[in-house]
C-alpha cells in the first residue's frame, strides 16, 4: 500500500474521549463510514468493519475474547483484531484498518481505491 493511497482521519484527541461501551468496543462514524473500534490491553486501539462478513452482525455488539479476538454476537465467529483473520475457521475475512497514535491524538487510515470505494 503506497502512502499516496492512504488517507488518515483523526478519531479523537485521547483514547478516553471515544464512546466506549462496557465491552471495550464502540462504533464511530469517520468520513461517512461506520467503523468498529476495539480497546485492548495496554490501551491500544484496533479498528475493523462495522458489520460481520458472515451475515452482517454488528461487531460492536459482540465481545473481545481472552486471546484478543473480536467475536461476532450472531454466530460467534472469531476474528483476529490485528489482521481480520477468521481464527474460528469459517473462511471469512473481517476488514481491518490501521490505527496510529500521534502526539495530538488517534488516527485511522483508509485506503483510497477510487472515488466510490475505499
Ligand atoms: S453474522 Fe457474524 S458470525 Fe454470523
């Protein structure tokens, strides 16, 4: 992914300013797109798609398991937050997004593929 194809968007000045639910997940709207954020130990943030690739479960209504995977609330398929790999083995892939912490806050990267998709 070349840096010219990446657009960074600011999420928040501080991790505590994001709308975390008790399950350490939340939904944010960034540049018109809904994104699931996951807060994991050590106060790091991961970002993934709003809906599950299996049957559109709302990922933020699921939970983070003891291994740090996000678990969909509908059929409990599990995905690695680091790369979206379907670690429970059903063969799906959850879109993930790069997150960066900078001196002035937290940012998410979207890949620019064209006018209508990224
Ligand atoms: S909709 Fe997510 S596991 Fe089925």
